[in-house]
């Protein structure tokens, strides 16, 4: 918090006000930003999808308040049934303008830029929310057994962010809601009618 006093001085250096006439005003310190994650209304519904194509697993929004917030890293965890990392190609995370790719390791996919720049910058205010989409090509065989996947942000610590003004770490809220719907994979190909 800073206390500032302003006074006017003419060309000769004479103050326009006496010290007693000056009143202080206070500027509050910048509040650390907040970041709220939520599953988007148009995230893919529970369903069955043909493999050998790109599948969208989830969409979610990020809303910042108090200050603009930079997103440094996001880790997604997959709940997998009868599929492994080998069944997925490179995952893509995009806001519709800027896209990143990452490979699955075990059951997780982590997006971290190679340089010091953030993945995304979320401007403060609900009107400036961003929507992110996670997708990947999937390939499975016709062996018996259900094959499906659900992707989610497992914990608040899996989304790393900081305030652009304060530089303080921002612990996101709502990450527990970022859980995609189950996508069941069906081996096959689409045949187009002549």
C-alpha cells in the first residue's frame, strides 16, 4: 500500500497548496489473480466413436479475475480401459488459435511450452474466458473387450498458473469439474455411399 500526495508547483517553484491543504490518497496493492476452470457446455457427450480418426475428449473454460493470468502447464490424466498410450497419437490442446501437441506417458499427457512463454494468457473478466479442447487420434484393433477412455484434470496442482502483474502463483478453482465423458472406441472404418 502506498500513500501519495500530489501538489502543484508553478514555473518559479512556488507550491500552489500548503502542506496542510494536501490530503493523502491511498492505492491498494494489486490482489493476486484467480483462475476458475469449468467443463464447457459443448464438451463431447458420452458416446461411441470409430477409431482410426481424431477424437475430441473434452472442452473446458478458464476465467481469470483480479489480474490477467498466465497458464504455464496443464496435465491431463486418462482413465483407460483396454487401451494404452500406444493407442493414441499426439494429443492436441487448442484454444482455436494457438495449438500445442504432447505425447502420452503412462496415463498422463502434459502440455508445457519449451520456452519461457506461457501456454495461454487468460485476460481478467468473464467476457474474456478461453475455451480449450483436448483431442488425439485413436487406433485400436477388433480384439474382444470394451475399450474406452476418460480424460480429466486430476488435481488443482496439475494446472500451473501465475498472475501477470503480481507474479504470484495462482491455485485454480474448479479443476475437479474438468472431467470428460467416456468415449468408447469401436474398431472399424467409415464407408461412404457412392
